[in-house]
């Protein structure tokens, strides 16, 4: 056990509940994220359910995503929901002004709610504030959720949906400081109040309203929103992407990256902790009871376009670096689940840090997909603090870890070895309930650059974590370099 890291899982100190919505994703009309990715149309030779790819449904359903955000992103503030209802052949074609190309509107409101239903995720809509009106948003909600005899509720029925849907989450605009209207915080706070007034909960639906929040460390945005509109917020969003260089100009390579680029990217992901703490501290000032949720509704890696990818705008390969970035973020969301109650990785299929890469008949589960799969048992569980000194060269610690306890008393520990080339040994001392057995799953590639692609779809897949020992309340595990593991302790 020489050189092992000693950590303690405080099974005797249960914390807050980890909301399933932390394990959410995002689907925007961008590149092949929706068209060809999720949607192939009813007449496609590719197997589908009402136009939605069956293989994608199966893969996403297995992940138990807590929430799915749609239709954007920047796209949301130029989207008019009426374009996407009614017979598909009569829906208008529009320009996708923000991401390029033509928007057929074949995938609209009914198709999105069908998708959520099929994969078991709660819908999280982004309403158009930048170029829409409060009335347009209000009408959408009535169309979706009213059980009345109103013209809008009847129009929904005519379009094939008899019973009203639930809309649990509504974003009021997206990146309103940028693509959503280039607004100042003071102006947006007032606009938020106006729109939120008309985002009514109808027919027993309760709609949680989420304001467009800060990018990265724009603490003034959070301060202004909390001060001017705090009492009207159910949630405030935060966007933070992990760019290897930390710069939007040249972001860094997606493949063939160096060890330095590995650490630079992880350092960007680890910034999420400071962002949650500092935005959280501002929120605490106005909302000591933590009523308002911090909603990290865009996070993930973002690289320069890679010549190997031909899947449309913002498609990028996915390697063990993405898997470790996902593990870092998800562990942080668990650790801060008293304030972070919802999060959406950007995005789901073929866009940025995807869960799935899809082309023709092929679907590739990315290393990131498997991280969500390994972590999903945290959903609805109670956070257990993990204490102890994590060594490592500042500011990259050797590991990222979180633990939780489910209703049956089983403990799930998720851990990532952040070192690109060196293995790590960890001894977990389990305080509190006495546990009997431990089993684990490991995700690792041949090197820190290994990923899954269409030629090699299974280079990174979970396998049993061998060499685990669990004696007298001490769980000892060895993790290879650049890996992610999930260990389950049973009573
Ligand atoms: O996820 C891609 C884009 O990134 C989103 O549309 C926007 O909100 C963010 O800038």
C-alpha cells in the first residue's frame, strides 16, 4: 500500500440529494445534432419510431438522462414554435441563421416531446426571448399544457396530442448577454421579470423558470440577476466550456493532443469548481435557503474543427480526455448538489462533447456516453462527503471523486485518475455503515488519447475493475492512467 492515497467516505454524514436532472443533455438544431443525428424521418430506411432513430432511442434510454434541453442554444432565440407544429409537409422552411443551412422544421414540438417520452427524460424548453414576445412564449405553454377547451389546447389535439404534456422546466432565453440579444444584465433582468410573469403554470403543470445566466466568471451578471430578479427565479443558468487553450480563437486540437494539452483541458474543466463556489456565494447572499437552482445547462469540451470529422458544424471526436472531463464535471455537480440541481452536457448527438456519434447506419457510443452510464446510479441518491488530502501538482489533483448512498444503503463511488500516464492507488476508509462487498467497472483506453470512432467503435468500453480489495472497512483500488471507474459497495 506504499504511496496510496488515503481518503474517507463519510457514510455517517449524508448530505443533500443528487437530483437526476444533474445527468442531463442538450439537443440543438445545429450541424447534424437533430437532423440525421436524432431524426431521420418516417420514410427513412433506417429503423425509426415516428422518424426518430430507434438505435439512438435505445442508447439514450439506457442512460436514464434526467432532462433534455431543446431547441437551443443560440438557435432558441430565433425559433418560432408555430413553425414546428401541424402536418410536416406544410411546415415552413426557414434559414438556420445562427448555425447555417436550412431548417425544415420537420422536428418540432410534438417530435421533441415524443423523444423525451421514448427515452424517459424530462423536457427542458428554451423560450425565444431575443426575437420573440412574451405572448408567443405564453401561447406555447398553453398549447403544450392546457387541459381546457381553448383554441390552442384544441389545436394541439387536432395535431395528434390529446392529453396535455407536462413542461417542468422553461429557460427564459439563452445567453442573453450574447447570441440571445447582446443585452446588459440590468436590461435582461427586467425582461426576465416580464417574460416570467407570463410563463404561467396551467392545468396542474408546474413550470420552473430558469433565467439565462452567466458565461464563465461573469459574476456581475449573477449579482445583477439575483439583486433585480432573485425573487422571480426558480433557476439561474451557467455556461462553461472546457477549451484546451482557454481561448475562443484557437481552442486546441481534438485528436493527436500532447500531454500538456491533456492537462490544460482538465484544468479548464476543474475551473467549474471555482465557478460553482463563486456564483453560489453570490446566490447565497440573496437566497440563503438555496431556493434558486444553479443550472449548468451547457458544459463540456469544445475543440477546433478536426479534419477527421465530417458530421457537420461543431462535430468533434471523443476520447478518454472527454471521459475524464465528464467525470470531473459530474463529480463536481454531485459535490455541490445542494445548489446545482440541473445540468446539461453540450450536446447529445454529433455536436461538441457528444454522447453518441451517428452516421448512416452506424451509432458509436463515445467514452463520454460510458461515463454517464457508470455515474447514472448517483441519480436520486444522497451525497456522501469524501474527505482527505488529494495530492497532485497544483492545480491538477491526482483524482476526482464523489460518493453517494442509494435508498437500499448501497454506496456508489465514482473516481477518475487525472494523470495521463501514471496509475494511482487509493484506499477508501468507509466510515459509518458496515458494507460487505465491492465491485467495480473501469473505463480506460490504451493511452490517454484513445477514443471511439466509426472505424474503431469499441476501443473504450467499460470492463470489470480488477484487483479491488475490501477488508475491515477499507476499499483499496488501483486505477490505470487516464481512467474513470465506478465502484459499488453493498451491505
Ligand atoms: O452549444 C453550442 C452553443 O454554445 C450554444 O448554442 C450556445 O448557447 C453556446 O454559445
